C-alpha cells in the first residue's frame, strides 16, 4: 500500500460536531493541525493536506450551538448580522439580552422558570440560521474542494467516506458515530505519514507533556502504523455551567412543523442519515 506524506491536517466543519476533541487529539502527537469553520483558499491549496470534516444532525446540533454561544459570549450585545453577500457571518452570532439573562442567571430548576421565552427565541433564530447558513453548507464545501460528496452514497457500515481532490485527501465522519472514531482513524490513518510542526515551548505544552509522559523522542514524522491514536475530549457541554439547563431544554423543546420540514429536507440530512434515523430525531423532539 502506498504511503502518503501529509503536510498538515485541516479540521474543517461547522461548529458543535466534536471538532475540538479531534484538534486536541492530533496536536498531542505534534501534527501540524489547523481547526477552522471557514474556507481559506491559501491554507487549503498549500501543501498536501488531510481534511477532516464532521457532520451532525441539525436537530441536536443547533440546540447545542445555541447554548454554546451564550456560554462562550454571554456579554456580547450582537443581533443578527449579514455580510456583503447576504450570508450569515461566523464571527457574529444571534443574541438577545433577555435570553442572555435567563440562561446565565439560571442556577436551579424552579417551577416558574420561563422556558417559553427561550423556546420562541430559539425557534425564530433557528429557522433564520438554517436558511442562511446550513442549507447550502455542503454545496459550498463541494465547490471549494472541487468534489461532489453526493455522487456516492454515504457508507453507513464503514461510517465514513473518503475523497481525493488535487492536493487534498478528505474524510467525512458523523458526530453520531463518535464512539467509533478511534477505530475508524486507527485503520484509515495507516495510509498516511504526517509531518510534525516545530515545537513551541509555550503553545505546545500538551504535546511536550505527551512526549515526556510516554518517554517518546521527538521525530519529524508521525506514523500510525507504529502507534495507535487515542481520542481526547474537549469543549464538552457536560463540563459547562449551562449543562443542566441545556438538558432540560432538550427534553422540553418541541420542534415546529416548519423547522422539521426545513431540516429533514436539507440535502446533507438526506445524504448522511437514513429515513429511519431522521424519523428518530423528529420523534425525540415531538413527544
């Protein structure tokens, strides 16, 4: 089997799909790794790259993102923002001071807590976000990387698809299969050798600690034929102060028929998920 030398890994996806865990995982091995939610032509066209993309069903993903934004940026007084192309900007998120106060001052479950205000605000912003940002996300992905993921069915049994376009090798995973990622990578990555980046004593502490703790000498390359990838966890909602409220929201929120119709008919929802899986997502938030 031919071994392919990779200059850098690019983890490229929309947020709240487990990408921070992958980024933390690869930098522990010293691999030159970039984590981004937006396409940058210079980065993607330079060198030989492994692009890792993760998708996630929007029923779960958008609720997670909603609470992430309020947890990370609770004091930003931003409303919906459109850039010059009338598309949603990744740098600005939807915000409402009343909702911010409700979420960030929530300490315990109380009978009179007003979920309805949060439900209504989320529903309105969710529909806007889906139409502006997520309906065409993989159409843009295809255009930028000069591929068409929809040409072949998603491999449900292998739980990933692989593509090669110009200087980019591309693997697409589903968040829902995160428990299988270690096994997937420990098979898939054997075809590659990865360049390590230069060590920075300050910013690369995770990698330096990994070398010291495992008594590993620094080398210029990483070869997963010689060692197994161990997946680390990062940016978990369960470790945040909003976790209790987030869980209650997921149990109480019911998607509207409008939201359901929009989400279930998005091309990549149909592509990545079976009809049975989509119906399970719908059932989860409608009963």
